[in-house]
C-alpha cells in the first residue's frame, strides 16, 4: 500500500512541475488546502481519495480500481 502512495505522490509532484505550478497554485486550482498538497506529495497514507481526485482531475486523471490476478496475490501471502 505504501508503495502505491509513493507512486501517487511522485506522480502528482511530477505533473505539477511539468505544468509549472507551485504547491499553492495547485492547491488553489484544485480547491484543496496547501497542507493537503504537501501531505499528498510527501506520501501521507491517510488522505481522502476524493481530494486526491480533485488534484488529479487538473491533469485529466483520477484514481480508480485496477484489476489484479487473485492467484498472484494469494501466492504472495
């Protein structure tokens, strides 16, 4: 789970920089607080998914369900 959060945090930071946005600008455009953007980019593991989607929508993206092979998950337990 932590690995996925790190991927999201790195992705958001990369997309923000590609769009030449500061953290305060991203927060304002997404309608979230600056602290939320900072927590998101630092990989905090207790973030609201609706707010993460508010940020991702600025880049034409959103969180979603990804299908995984159940057998692979069970065998790694």
